[in-house]
């Protein structure tokens, strides 16, 4: 299963590339109450959620998650952290005994504490080495970048990463 959160569609493209290579079920996380479209408003809201530990309720419901042995979790880095909706997902579902594979898009600053937080929220899972790539830089108005040469480059990087993890041949 490949579960992802994507605001500007960069993480969605990465999820779709992984899906083409490993198959499985592709699931986009949606919130009961979507975030505002305005970038500064979402940054402010997410900062408050991170400060208070608030976990936004998910509209997305996943039946039969127990049938999956490997769960990919994909997300952008928000405020150098794992986004609150992904925290909601990881706390809501029992992923014990599963292999968790993180993937990330970021604005060039890296993963922050996001991969570490995935490990903390999945203590009874095997969490393997994640994948990260630069996506857009929303604060600079650069939104969707996963197309053309960038998408081809990321496709090759994902192929190599999945081979290293022995998830494809």
C-alpha cells in the first residue's frame, strides 16, 4: 500500500512512480476539513497544530490495512517536520509487524525530523531507509516541478532506491 499526502502534487507524482514500480494500492490522505489554499495561512495553521500536538481528523478511511505487509508513507516536509495529517494516519492505524517505507518531497532543506518521527510513531514496525527529493518551493511561488527532466531524474533515483531496499529487481 502507498499512502501519501500531497499539497502541490509533487509527492503525488513520487507516489505514482513508486506505484508503477511496486504495484499495490494507492491512497491519498484527505482531511475532513481541508487546509486553506493560502500558503501563509496553512503555514500558520500547521505551526499551531505542531505546537499543540493537534492531529487533524482524516476523511480517508482504509479498510483491511492488515492485509498489507509493506506500507509506503509519502509526504512533504512542513516546518521541518512530519505533517500533522500523516501523524494522524500513523497514530490511527495499527502498523505493527509491517515494513514502513517513507518517501518525502521538500523545498531543499531536507527531511527535518520527519523520518525520525515516522520511526517513533511505528515502534512495532520495521522502518527502512526513506527516499527524499527536492520538490517545489511554495513560499517562492514554485509549486509543481515533478515533470519533464525532473520527473525522469526522480524516476531513476526511485528505481535505484527500491532496488537497494530489495523491493524490486
